[in-house]
């Protein structure tokens, strides 16, 4: 991609949600909510404080994020949809936990025992 975000902006690839429910019902386009998850493709340099210091962004390329429903600017490049967001529009970073974390704790307990 030939886009470089500026300042506190980032470029996000929109991740589409499931089109069927868990019970197998196919949802039409009119019933779908606007996607709120995406993968960060590029980040800007950060923001500047009043004294001129550069404060880097908290997200990095490759992070999966949840963003506000109507935040950002949608763009289309080569048939793909992207979103240009400010860091303030990012609500959370998705961190993989769960069974992997539990198995790591179990492995550590077994090695120390």
C-alpha cells in the first residue's frame, strides 16, 4: 500500500463480521451492523506535546483493534476497503488470551514442580 498516515492517524483494514448467526440464519446486508474491528496496516509518527516532544502511538502495525462505530474516513483502494482513523477513535486493542494463557501457566507450573 502506498499510503502513509500522518500524525496520530492510522490505516486499518476492516475485518468483516460473520454473515450467519450461530444458529445458521443468514443475515441480509440491511440487518448487519457497521464493522467495528480491523487490523492496523500502518501508523503515523504520533502526536506532539506543547513542548514539541513526539509521543508515539500505542498501537502498531499488525494489531487487531476495536474502533468507534462511526469513526474515521472510509477509502477504497484497488477494490479493498480501508479506514483512516485517529488514535482517539480506537477503543481497544484485541489481545489474544484464554486457552493459550492457561496452557502457559500450566506448563510453567509443571516445569517448576
